[in-house]
C-alpha cells in the first residue's frame, strides 16, 4: 500500500532545509520551508499550493524568488504561512523588483500570505495584476490548525529559535487504497476519476448517491458509466488510518520547546527533525539555538515516532554526517 503523501527532503542534510510533499496521483504538493530549490523541477514547483515557512533566516527563505519566478503568468493562488513579521519579509522580497509589466498578465497569480501569532492568524492577498500591492488584512483566532481540508490538516506551533519559529505536522484523516485487481475485474480504468472518487469519500458524501466513472483518451472523456458510490467503495477501496508527518527544525533544546514539539510530533509516522550539532558540542548548539543529534533522537523517541529522518547539519560536520546519524539513531532507539 502506497501512502498518499510522498515526502522527501529538497536538499542534502548539509544544505538548506526544505521538505517537498507531493500527493500521490494528484498534480499537487505542499512545501515546508523555502530554502534553495535547485533540485526541484519547474513541474514540481508548479504543483505546490501551500508553503509553510518556519522562519525567514536566509537558508529557510531564499527560495521565495525561485518559486515566484516560476509561478508568474500562471492561473493559481499560492498560500504562504510564516511567523510574526512575515508580511514585512514577503513585501521586502516583492519590493526588490519592478512590476510595471504585470498588469496585463493573462493569468492572475495571487499570493495569499498568512502571518501566524500565538493568538491569531492574519492574512493578506497580493495580486500579481495589481503589482503585488497588498489587499486589506483579515484576522482569525489561531487554533493550532493552519489548513484543514476533507483529506488532511496542517497544524503548527510557535517555538523558540531566539526568534519565533514555526514547526508543523501534516495529518491525513484516513487513507483510501485503490485495489487495482478489483479495477481490472470490473473493467475500470486508472485515471483522473480516481481523484474525484477519493475526494467524494473524504468529503463523506452520501454513499447512496450516483458516481460517474470516466474513461479518458488524450485528455477527453470518451466513455462514462454510473455506479452507486457506496457499492463502488466496497468493491475497489480499502480504508485505513491516515499517515502523520512532522517537521521540526531550528529550535533550542529547552523544556518549553520539548513540550510543544512533542505535542506536535506525537505518534508521527515520519518525523523530519534537525540535528545541527553533535551532543559533545551542546553548548555551541545552545548558543546557535539548535538541537543536537542526541536531542533530536530523544525527542523522536519520546514522541513515539515510527520513523525519523535527521537533517540541517552544521557545515562544521561536512565529513562526519554518519556520526551525527548514528548519535541520533542511538538516542531514538533508546541508547545513551
């Protein structure tokens, strides 16, 4: 069974942080952090609908320009979430360019920016056709949930990196596994209709309603057949618990940060967590406001994570990556 989300780090553990999360069988992806985006293709970047930025240090935000350049001239809305002062950082980026030629763009790119505070989330839209001038600010209470859709939700917490720093979890409500043998037995094709079918289940539609299965060729529908949604689900789908992914980076190893991080990462199927320093350099980690490899492994173990990937290693360990991984893994497995 293949999970709906296919997360992968954008860069190596010694390079800029970033987690790319494409959706299986969909032209969509989420991105956590906006470091250098060189390994991602234009096709990858155009899949991204929502970006969750921990903070705006250069190694977490320099990819903004790359993403913006690829998105210009596209009919899409890109959602960006960041910590306090995020509006100013985004507007500073946008102010670095001249926008006199965008008023007649055929496709209206819009940046929808969210600034997350401990008690509220503020949002502003920046339409490309309006030279990215901000529209009026809206405000809602911050409940811990930044994005909620029928299939999944993204939660966040503000932690301490010497500055406010967001950490995130992505939780799938449940997983719909398509039984390919059942499709063959029923003579049904693999195609875009499966995305509609899954959405109908996530949205908990009436199982007695009619659902159209379509056959497509060259992007055009050449045949369609009606089924009862509940009966189709019983025949071709297996429902199982959804997966949870957590992304934690750039935090000091304090009790307050631990408590928030543990709540966010609790029972994660896969925890992506920074391990910037070896534990023997713990004082330097404190000074730089980062976790050590041992702290990362301990946090993953205490959270009950099923799998852990460490990243964001300090450049001082350019020849000792394996040592960092071993230290984190030992703490994760319960060693000292």
